[in-house]
């Protein structure tokens, strides 16, 4: 005859826990059913935004490439142009090429009035034939 393993859990201890668990689940289901009947969940109107979406096409684009191309082109125009970011604080944007040229100059920007012309690329236009 084999002796029982001391690590085995006797079933007489497990059955009351299983019965208690099943009773708790059944009680939760009864409470949910009673509350849904009390609050009349079936008669709740649909989400207000859903009715306004009926008959409309989906918001997703089937071919977003043209819109993306236009968006990237507008951003490229901003990157390649001069303009004011905040005129009150005299904060402007310059094209990337001018900014890289200014950064690569090792701080040797022309002094005073010649600096804006340098950043605008006026010195390069005069030098080119």
C-alpha cells in the first residue's frame, strides 16, 4: 500500500472553496441581472454620436498619399523660406541652408548690418555670375 504524499491537498478542503466560488459567481450574475432590469438597460438610447454618423462615409482615406504629399510640400516650403515666427520679439525663421551655413561659419558671421544680408544669402547672389 502506498502512503499519501505529504504535499497533496485533501479534496475535503478544496470542495468548500469551489462551492463558495460558484455561489459568489452565481450571486454576482443575479445582482447584474437585477440591476440591468431595474435600470432598464435595454431601453437606454444609443450613443448620441452614433446617430450623427449614420449615412456618412468613413473618416479614413483610401488613398492618403496626395494629402501626405501636399502636407510635406507645405512643410518643405516653410523650411525653405524666410518668415516671422514672432514679430513682437523679432524672432524669425530662415531656410535650412542659410542656418547650416551660419552654423558652419564657426562664429565668423559678419558684424552688424551685414549679418542679415549674409543670412539671407545676398552675398552668395552677388558672387554668382
